[in-house]
């Protein structure tokens, strides 16, 4: 019985790691081929940890991944538009993102990096669409299919 538990545990570790590898590889490959757009942002790595290794967590729900990223990125773009790049705007962008995710019940911790990226990078609302919305959609769709195939 203990060996069965261990084999199931290691099988899940392998499946999770392989899924994260495949999804990140595809996003990075698209990013390297399509030089006109940035497909890859660091928070996507953290999102993959959640959707692959703790896919049953509320923080890994498709709704949380998608809207958490979009709302957080939007808060960063909006704060940058009004306040520019400053310590105040970085703190305000993050706190606004947290507040919006809590109000909408779409908390996704990796998305907390999006306002920082948006403000430091002087991003416009195009950033919310590409790479954020498109990349988050890609991760959600990939994870739903991948986890369904492995019946997890």
C-alpha cells in the first residue's frame, strides 16, 4: 500500500513537471519565432506551477488564472498611465491588483507580478491583450486539455 502511494506520488510529480515543461516550451518557442510580439512573461512560470502541480487549488482555477492576470495587468497599466513609474505607483498598482482580485474572487498570486511589469516597462493596454490575455488563455487551455488527458 505504501509503495502504491509512492508510485502515484512520483507519477503525479512526473506528469506535473512534464506538463509545465511542454507548455513553457511551446510558449517560449512561439516567443522565439514571433519576434513582433512578446509571448513570455515571468509570471507565466509561476502560473504553470499552480495549474500543473496543484491544479485542484482555487488559485489554479481557469477563471482565476485568466482574470487574475488580466485584472492585475490592467491595474498596472492604469496606474502607470496616471502616476508614471515611481515607488508609489508600484505599490499602488500591486495593492489595486490585490483588491480587484479579491473583490472579483479571482485571486491568482503569480498575477501580482503583472502590475510591476506594466509599470516598470511603461506598458499600454496592448500589454493586457498580448502577452497577458493571450498567454493566460494558452496556459488555461493547455492545462485543461493536459490534465483531462491524464484524468487528474
